[in-house]
C-alpha cells in the first residue's frame, strides 16, 4: 500500500516571480501549467491546499517607492498584482480539472470573493484549493507574512515556501560554490546563523505559532509531492 501523505492541510507560498518562468515580466502560461500540475499531484492525494500568491512578477511596493511613489500606495498596487496572479492561477487550475476558489484580503467583490476564514476552511474541507490573494490586505507587509498568517488561521500543519532555489543554504549558492544546503534547521539556529528563510515578520509568526516551514524549488519535478510525503526535500525549518 502506498504511504500516506505526512500532512493533511498545507499552505503553499508561491512567489509571483515563479510565474514568470524565463520571461522578464508577467505570467508565463507554460510555467503556470507546470506549477498547477505540481499542485494537482498533491491535491490528488487528498491533501487540503491553501495557496498564498505573491505579486513580484508584476509590481513590488519597494520598487515603486524607490522610484519616488508613496510607499503605501505602491504597496496597494502590489497587493492588486497578487489578485491578478490569483485569478490567473485559479483559471489554470480549473482548466486542469482542479476545483479552485480565490479569496482576497482586499474587497473587489465584482472580481473575487472577500477573505472569510470560515468559508475558506469549508472550501478546504470540500477538497477545493483556496488561493488567497491581496496579501494581508495591509501595506508594509509581504506575501510571506500573508502565508504565515493564513497558514496559522486555517490550521495548516506546515508552510511550504516554493522558490527558485531548492532550500536554505549556508551562503548564497550563486556567489559561493562552497555553500551547503541545510536539510533541517531549527528556528533558533536559522536566526543564530542569520539565514533569511522568510522575512522577519513572517518568520517570527511561524515561530510563535510553531508552524514549520519547508523551503523547496517549485521547478524541481515532484518536489512538492515529496515534501508532502514527508521525504527530505529542500530545507525543513522546525520548532
Ligand atoms: N504587499 C503588501 N502587503 C501584503 C502583501 C503584499 O503591501 O500583505 C505588496 C508589497 O508591495 C509587495 C507586493 O505586494 O512588494 C507583492 O508581494 P510580494 O513582494 O510578497 O510578492 P513575491 O515576492 O512573493 O512575488
């Protein structure tokens, strides 16, 4: 008999940049389809999946602010970008036969439903993938923090941070060839070593809530499924 998944409910944090593929901007449809296939493989195991999507492929508040925009205004634009990504992701999921719902932390009711925790949990129990757009709904935060927040709210057992790099390294592997990947590391050790797993607010929330984080590469075929099956993949940040 095949082994059972290690987790029943997970929160996947997908960066906006992951949707770009090799493009310089926006959403690459083939890349999107590949990501959806990775998520579907896990949904087919009966795992309940929440997704927090970033917006960096379209707009980042910091970039707007550095070009002279008011930071809060720029951050709201970034949050709107995440809603666009959420819509594209749910569309691709539906086309692949996955039942997906988008909820947004910002009210744009003609376009997406508002975030309602109880409803999100009901969707998860019904086997629907819930995509959380709009970040936390507040400027000066990031979608990493939204992932820690929504993960805690929906009672996810783990936050799976999907990145382009396959885990947390002792140094930047692009700059330092001697950098090694941690298979497991505790929150305290990650802080002690000054490793940037997620931004500080997100990291602190996960730590307080005893919510582990597994960093992995979304571009490594089958990696998401291996994490969910409890195999060593990427880096597990544990309590
Ligand atoms: N953002 C925000 N509050 C949030 C989440 C996101 O203001 O709770 C804005 C912020 O400007 C950020 C942008 O939305 O730069 C896109 O999100 P993020 O940079 O986290 O996306 P990612 O890096 O995952 O693509």
